[in-house]
DNA sequence: TTGACATGCAACCATTTGGTTGCCTATTAT
DNA sequence: ATAATAGGCAACCAAATGGTTGCATGTCAA
C-alpha cells in the first residue's frame, strides 16, 4: 500500500498512468514521446510503477510493452478512501461547531 | 491535487490522519503521544497536511487543535480514482489477452 | 553481417525530504 | 510573580528522489 501511495505521489508518474489509461500496451519509446525527460528518467518512473504493481510489462522482441494495472488504484479507493468518507459529515459538522464557538 | 498526493505519500502522515479520524480535534502534544518522533517532526508533518488542506487547525489558548478535513480525500476518489475504475475491466482483459498470446 | 533501433545498466549530481537539536515565545496555574 | 506547559522558529544533517550522461546489450532489417 505504501509503495502505491509513493508511486502516485509524483505527477510525471501519474501522467504516465494517464497515458496508459488512454492507450494501453505502449512501448517505452512511445511513452517517452513528447515528454520533457530523457528515456532513462521515464524508465526509472516505470520501474517504480511496476514495483508498485501499477504497471505490468512484458517483452515482445526488442520492445517492452507496458500495461496499466488498475487494481491497486481500486484498492486505495476501497481500503483507504472509503474509510474517511464514512466519517465525512461528522468530521465537518464537528469542525463547524468548533469554529463557531471559537470566540467563547 | 498534487499537494494532496504528496502529503498522502508518507506513512507517518497517513497515520496522523488515521488518528484524527479516530479522534478529531486533538492538540499537537496529543498527536505526538506514542509516536517515535520528536514533536518538531510531527509539527512539520502537520504543516504539510495543513498546506494540502487535509487538516484544519485553530488555536484555543495555548493549545492548537487539529481537525481532519476529508474533502480532498474524497476528491481524489471522485476526480482521480474513478477515472481508472471505468477502464478497469477493459484494461485487465486486454492485458490477459496479450499475456496469452505472449509466445506466438 | 552490419547498421539502426529499443532498451538496460551504472555512475554521478542537485534538490527535496524527514528528521534532529537548541533556543525562543506565549499562556496557564500555583 | 514565577514556574510549568504548549507550541514556534531556525540551523543543521543524512538519506532519498528525480534527473542527467555515457556506454553496453539485444534484436531486427537491409
């Protein structure tokens, strides 16, 4: 879980996921296209995404194909975000109450 | 959005949010309790959470009360995670298809 | 077979990050 | 008044991060 959060913390990596979401199964060079980064930088980002299981790859000849794995993202939603949604209204009303009696 | 992702990337910060979720409106010292960190380290984490608008604070005498703001977390769920859930089944089946024909 | 193409590996670098220590200020209680 | 309590500020530090360059390897096409 921690690896996933860390992987998602970087905007370049999130945009790589966006690109795969738009067009799955791209090669490294395709993913580099139009980015203001060297290929090696992209390789490192992809390695981090792969380690977090957000991207799965396999080779096809001399190319490496990258596939988005949306499962960990889904798990963040289920296991983490939903927990805070439950308490949402309570938390906000509690905060409001406190803010209102601030000058007592 | 980027600030929120970055703030959530650290396990100590996520656990501070957990603590506030369990018991909202704690003081700095209460939040420090039982953590293997100095008060100043916790202060820094809380400042980052506050900058990302995940925590709201106000002072009550010499104490500073910390309140969880679940809204940004909810927005991550709505604006970011849901986008990837839509393509989930397609992405996985596409991946499976590729994996199966890997040895062609 | 030889050149071009796709990717991998490793060393290096600047900046950011997560933490520390030491001291200062403000508020409360005795 | 004064001591204890709650928190703030700043300098410093080691390690992690995000990036680079240079070179090596594996695969395809002419």
